[in-house]
């Protein structure tokens, strides 16, 4: 077998902030905001957070993609959390829209965020710009869906709905319960707990709110200036809410993801060096493992590849 076709997911020990993105199939508006969609997304995130103990800093879900700033201790925790989130959002929101096919465009994308203040704030700003930079709303907090701006400015953790599909299914299976089961009885309200950026953990709640408010205000002013220059106006909340979730727009071209989000060359260099060491060790171990060598040691924090086919000795069965 040849060399691995994809780069293994990498989260340096003992954990790092990660910028994660998920995109709808064919860029369709399957995540178009509504009260129910918003509650379901928040409920899935809250359930995943509780199950896998992941720190959530900021989420932003537009109509056809979502971004999140999260903290993972390793690649295994990242994989389990995102598998749960991807699968359950697809199931619940897909069910709501009667969508039967593939929901996501592909696996989630993730990029490490350097642990300095400039890098972390840069990525928070990018996430807070969602909705404004696309020309959809005039202010970040105007976006009618799940968005870090409205959540953080409220200074309250948002609440969502988790649907216990297993319990609902079992209740409907029980003899004599036909027509007596209320789906509402299998919904649970859960709180999504947002953590402050690691670089701002020392701030008081009021100081943190002021920092967020300053960024949001700068984004609003930048957005207004751009619309004046272009003689344009944002689409607006109402038009967003009227969009068809099944609509398939022209897919925007996505450039290659950076290997690390870093605000300075020095921070980028440090992370790329660490990644290079990890990849060299992984590829060397992978090559030996795929050739059939036993007892190969892989670097900590990775998923070993599938092994070679083990052919039985002796003549083939007739």
C-alpha cells in the first residue's frame, strides 16, 4: 500500500484551542435559522459538551455552514465530540426539513489555533464576523441563528433542546402505547456553557464583555463602511429567514486550510515544527506497520492506520 492519503488529525498535548468548520452538502441552506433549528443545534452541542467534557468558546452557524472555537485535550476527544455533533445535527435538522440524503459536504475541518493572545483573538474576531462579511446582516448580533455575538453580549449561557430518540423509539414500541406517546415528553432542555478565551481567563465577567463589545462594534463599523463604499445593503434578517433550506446556491470556492492559525510568523514556525516532528514519526511508523511489521510504536495522540490484509498460508480453498 502507498503512503497515507490524508494528514492525520493532530492536537498537541496537553490540549489546544481548535477552529472547527462543518459545511452542508452542495452548500444548501439546511441550517437556515429558525427557533426550532437554533434550539436543536444548541441542544446537540450542549449534550456533546456534557458527554465529552469539551470547552466551548464560541459557535456561529450560518445557513450552510458552522464554525466553532473549541478546546480539545487530544485528537480522540475531538473525533468523538465532532462525530456526535455532526451525526446528531444532521439527524435532527434533516428530520425537521424532511431531508433524506447526505447532510454534510464531508468530514469536519479543524485547524489548531496558536496559544498566544493575538492568534486567539484573531480567530474569535473571524468567527464574530460571520453573517456580516457575507453581506447578510449589518451587525453580528443581528444574525437570527446560533451566533457567538448575540450569546456573548447577553452574558448568559444559551439553552437548547436535546431529543431522546432512543427513549422515544422504545416508548413507541411498547405494546399499548400507540397514539399515547408525546414526543415532547422526550425533549430535554440543556445549557451550553461557554468558556472565556484562555488568553482572557484572567478578566472579570464585565471586562470580558467589554472586550467582546469592542470587537463587535469594530465589525459593525467595518461592515457599514464597506456597504457605503459598495453602495450596497445587507440582505437582512427577514430575507434570511425566508430562504428555502433546500436551496442550492453556487458553491463558494474554498481555499486550502492553513496548518495552524497564528497571528505571528514566530508562533506559526513553532507549531509547524512540532507538526513536522509528529508527521515524520507517524509516517515512519505507518510505513513499517503497513509493510507487516508487528509491534510498531506510533507517536502519542494519533489514530494508527488500518493494517495490511493477512493472507492465510497454504493453497486457496476449493
